[in-house]
């Protein structure tokens, strides 16, 4: 509950220092705090301020980090096409030098395509995402790609493969510690069981969500 106070102090100190990159970074930090508080509209405001200040910064990583967070806010507010555009910019920058941001961006892009009901493009992101993780020997995002593709396959009405991927995702300790995504996985497992007329199994997973 002191994060916003410290973020304001950062902005004030950066402003007094008259350092444009530092000011932009401080705005980004305050946006991230609002995002963590699920106040996505306020987060977006600060990301936009940061983006304006950092767009020509020599710190290119910070510039693209801001674009990525801007894309996340736009995703949660439903501006999917704008988020896709930002993520595509980030992909090209992150790909060769920043493995984790690159995988995060791929995953976020897949989520956008799913929300846009562009299920083919979502699959075209999720499947290579797993291959890229294997190539980079960085598997922290594996379960998220499986969860994303499991939801995507459910929306494509291919229930058995969807259920298999969703169950695989919840076997990962990372997802088990992530209550939001664990709840989403349980919910879509239940939806799969409902579609397959297995009400008892569906209820068991809906109770887990509850």
C-alpha cells in the first residue's frame, strides 16, 4: 500500500534531475503498480506518458519494455488490435537478445488472437512458442503456452486435445502457484467436461474454481 507513494517520489526525483529517460522509467514503474492493482485504465495513462518520453531514448530495452506493458494494458481493456501491433514490434526487438521477454510477448500475442477469435493465428503462435522455449532451454513459459492453446482448442470445439493440454498445464508447479491462471485452467477443464456430457467431472472442477 506504499507502492504508489514511492512511485510518486520516483517521478518527483527524476523530474528534479531533469533526466528524460529516468522520468519515463518512473512513469513506467507507476503504471506497473497500477497494473498490479488491476487499475488498467490508470496503468494505461502512465504507460502512454512513459512511451512518449522513451520513444527516442537511447535505452532501447526500456523503450520496448514500455511498449510491451502498453500492449498488456490495451489487452486487458479490450483494444486487441492495438495490442497486437505493439507486441509485433516487441517480438522483433526481443527475439535475439532477450529470451524471457520474447517468450512472454509470444504468449501475449497468442492470447490476443484468441480474444479476436482468430484461432488459427493463436495456434500459429502457441505451437512455435513451445518450440522456441525448447530451443532456448527456457521452460518457465511452457505451461502458459499449453494453457493458452488448450483454451484455443476449446474455442475451436476440439475438446479431447483441449482437455489433454489443460490438464498438462496444471501439472506444472508454476501454474499451481498462479491462482489466477490455475482458476482459468480449472474453468476450461470444466467447460470441456460439460461439452462431453460429464457433469460430475465438470462440477468437481467448478468447485475448485469457486
